[in-house]
């Protein structure tokens, strides 16, 4: 699949933003994060900026962005529509939660419900994003629950990296951040490895369908003439072929940036470094992870093979 | 509304005969000709005569070589267009309601005034039937010539899709595949009409008739034997053949 920059930016930026919106109410409720006004500003402002920037980025690739409001109408059947609605709905509890944290410096009592609602709505938004891809049968690489697990876990991981980096700059880094980072990095590594190890099998299954694609079970099908001399829309959008050639190298880079780098910077280093220095390495560490998640998302699209490529004899 | 109708009154569609199709591209050309002025007009072309020529087409004809396990091979011309599926995921994924399947005849259409050009429907189609018009910013697709088949300004025999009307070998047939007694349904049954990619579960309306088996003297491993001009001669011709061979 063609890896459109707008969709990659949308899913990674909003993923990290929703990750913050899922985790920060929970961390606040368990007293792991303090209900400090300025920490609230420093966390919720970038989270809402990431989410909003992501949503705006997702409209860049539309042919008619001015009609984007129509995309909220078909929630009965369309995961894309459901995602748009959930993304907008999440602003409601997030605003109330932000008011409690920043305005009242509290997350207890009745205000705890705003946190629960924010975390639930943000997690539901991540889920609906994943379901857009999960539900596309012609892209067998995506048609697996590992796709859902990947979007959720990477949203949480990048969200935690944002929370850790910002709060360590406030001189605040509890040891439980390390344990949470360790758990999320391990889960993310398991999920992505499972996704990748399944991928080769889906390519073989797709190739086995080349006869069924053209209604022939007489033998091996070789494409000898395309209907067009140049690439058409179908090939440009769904016949992306560069990534599969370099898949191993790019996956290695993704693993290093997305799993190894945060394991060193956010799991091991906090035990070795005193506080002020930790904040200094957290920012470059977070930058590495964000590059890693962009690379992961680029591969998610570029590696995924659409069944329509069968018609062009791609293998 | 992008929910699919529970049931359509008719299932209008095509039956395409892969045995008869010669890959002449006439259906492709007449489709473009009609539809660039039809319901989804225009079918924009970009750089039509320059490098990187591109444009919107609803019908594409591929050519394949099919190599059989016994070492034989044959050419397959394969026209590819919208199959107007019963479980059309291109419709259900549409977030705006621009894509819809008609309850009356099962035709899958796009309302261009509602389309935001998100392209998700083209991702949901395993057959590559939808093509995006970058100039107009909307998705376009085969309409089964909805503006021909009900068009009372045309003579009755012309009220068929442009591709069917123009096919010089009669490889394309149009009709109601929901009616088991219709000519197209009967043809599909007689010739073992196939669904493309049934694994996908889209239940396409259009059927493809597989190529017939080759005649016995045309099959076999490797290239066909060269014709021997005098083999099989009988009577006087056989006697002349023998005499001339001996004289040579």
C-alpha cells in the first residue's frame, strides 16, 4: 500500500496523543502522577495538539476536505466514520478532565469520572482507528487482531514516552514509570514480532489466489500484458513495491528505535542517572522513539500487499 | 446510507466469456467513450499523450499466459471491471454515504456530491474496480451504464451497457443474475460461471465463464507438431504422393 505521509502523521501523532489521554488519568488516579496544575498543562496541551494535528493531517489527503463533516454520518457501517465520531467525542470528557486537573488540581471524588471517561473514549478512538485497517479483507497483512493490538500498544507506548519525558523535566520520575515502560516495550515487541512473522504467510496465501483472481484453475498464471503502459491509480495507490525489498533492514531499524532505544533510555538509564540528567536524555530518547513509530507506520503501509496486485502479476 | 440492502429486487450484472474474449479492447474504448459523457462524467485523462499518461477507466483488459501442469499453455484475455458485489465492502466502508448499492437492481454507485475522496473504498475492493479522479477529487467507478440501460431515448436493443453493446465477439452478456430463468443465469449455469476471488466473501454479481478445454489435437506438451501437408491423404492423392515421393 502507498504510505501516504498524511496518514502516517495522523496515526502516529494522534496515537501518541490518545496514549497520553488513556494513561494520564490512570496514573493520576493511582497517585503516580501528582495533580499539579503546570504538569497538567504540559501534558494535556501537547496531547490535545497531537490529536488535533493528527486529525487535521488526516484531512490533507482528501479530495474534498471541505466535505469532511460528511464523514461523521455513516457510523452504522463504517469504521472510518466511527473513528471520526469517537475522535470528536473524546474532546468532551478530555476538556472536563483538563478543567479538574488544571483548574481545580484534583482528580478525586466525582472528578475521577472525567478521567475514566477520557481514558475510555481515547482508548475507543485508538481501537476504531485500528479497525479501519483490521476490517479490510483485500489487505491480508492487516486483517488480523495483531493490527488492533499494534495500534493500541504503540499508542500507549508513545503516550507513556511523552508523559515520562515531560514529567521528568518537571523533576518528577517515579520508579513505576520504568516498570510501565518495560511492560509496554515488551508487549509492543511481542505484538510487532507476531505481526511480522505472520506477514510472510499472508503473501504466500495471496499468491495462491492468482488463479481465483482471474477465474481460471487451469494452471500457473503469468501476466504478459498490462491494460495500460504507465502506472494507473490502482498501481500507484495499492501497488507500492519498494519496502518489501528492504523489509529486513527497515524492521531492524524499527526494532532498535522503537524497542531497544526506550528500553535503554526509559527503563535502564533512570536507575543509573540522577534526576536532572535524566531529563536531558529523555528528550533525545523520546525523539528516537517517535522516529521509530513513524518508521513502523511507514512499514505497516509499505509492506502490506493488496490482493489487487495479483492482476498485475506482482509477487 | 452505506448499509447494504438486505435484498435487491434484481441483480443486474455481466456474464463475461473468457473463452470468447480476444482482448481487442473494444469494450474498454466504448466504456470510456460513453462514460466520459455519462453519469460519472468526465473520466479525466492526465497527460494522455505524454510520459506518465494516466486517466480514469472503468474497464481494463489484462492478458495472461496460463501454463497447465501437463506443459501446455494458452493465452487468457481478462476484462476487469466492477462486479457489483452483493457484499460490497466498498459501500460499507464509505464514511459519508457517497457509495451506495441500489435496492432495486443491485447496482453499486457513487454520489459524487457527497464523496470526500478519502479513497478507502478503493482499498476495500479486491478487484481494483474503483479509480480515483485526482482532478475532480472524487472516486469513480463502473455504473453498469445506468444511464443507458433505463434510457428510453435509446432503441430498446441499445439499452445495454456500452461494453456489452460493442463487444465484437459476443463475449459480454448483460442481464438479471437474480432471476434463475434469465438468459445470463442460464448461461452461467451451463458454462460453470465463476465468482472471482470467492475467498474474499464479497459475493460478486458478475460471473466469468472459464475457457473451454482445447480440442484434443491442440493439446500436449511443448509446441504443436508442424503440419505435415500430405499426412492423411487417401485414394488417388495417396497414390500420387507415393509415386512422387519414390521419384524424388
